[in-house]
C-alpha cells in the first residue's frame, strides 16, 4: 500500500510513518521545510517538500498520485495564532480532500480533535477555541465528500506516554487522554479497515486492543 501523510513532520505522523514502513508500506510525508526531510527518511518515509498553505490543488494532487490512501495529520501546532488555525487546520484539510479527489485517491483519513463539533466551554483559551472551530469546519466539509471514503478520527488529550496498545474507540467515548503512540496505531489499523469509511470516531485510552477496537467500529 502507498500512503501519503500530510503534515509528515508532526508527532503523530512520524510515529505513523515508522509503523507503516515497518510493516512494508510505501510511505511519503509532506513537509513544509527542507530541513525536516531527513527526519522522515530516518522513519522510512520519502519526504515531499510542499507548503500546504500556498500550494495549489494540482501540486498537492501530484504528490498524491498513485497513492492508495491519504492521511491528513497536519496542524498549525502550539504557539501559532488564530489565522494559521484556519489556513492549516481547516483550509489545508479541505485542500487535501480536493487534491485526493483530483488524484483519484478514495481513502482519506483525517486527524481531528475531540470537541470539534461542540461550542467550546466558557473560559476556553481563545486560540484553542478557534482551533476547535477550524477542525469542526474542516470535518464538515470532508463529510460532504461523496467521492472520498473518509474516516475522521478525534483523539482526546494527547500525551507522550508509551503506547498501551489498548484504547476506547467509538462515535462517542467521553473525554479522556490517549497516547500519540496509540493514535498512530489506530490510524494504521484504520487504513486496513474500509468498513470505517463514513465514520467520525472519538479515541481515548481504554482496555480494548487496537485491532479489536477498529474491527468493532467497521461496517
């Protein structure tokens, strides 16, 4: 399987690259800066230097050509302002959906965020509130794509603890934490689970092995 990961230098993306390369998949990762390329090569992924905030649909479609699946794992990241939440977390996700359609890639996985569909509670940091709005807007546009076999994954609060290999995965899990290792493992399993197309799934730590959890939400 050939998989392209948008936001290939992100923390979840790099974990996913290592998992996919280890199981024999062909992996490419889109990165914004040339100096990020070597980290991807070390993960077993081929870097593609492309700025998703300025690239055209045709340029991104060219990077997706021949892929079996695209994973959108890009994000403006901590420390970025409100504007980049909308240019990356929203607009780039839609751009990649457009490009996947143009390239003929049907499988499209999106790393979103828990809480993206609900108004932020009072007292939420304004920048984080905009991040959730941007994610929610992107998810809504992806859900409207009939040409894509999309799955939207909404992890809870991310941690860098070692992965447990066990999770809770459902349309509604309730709030909780989940390790980035386990998010990457679930994404890898979702790529092999076409029955999850058309599903928006929340993910937190739990007691069900990843493969069994993914099988349980597959159509």
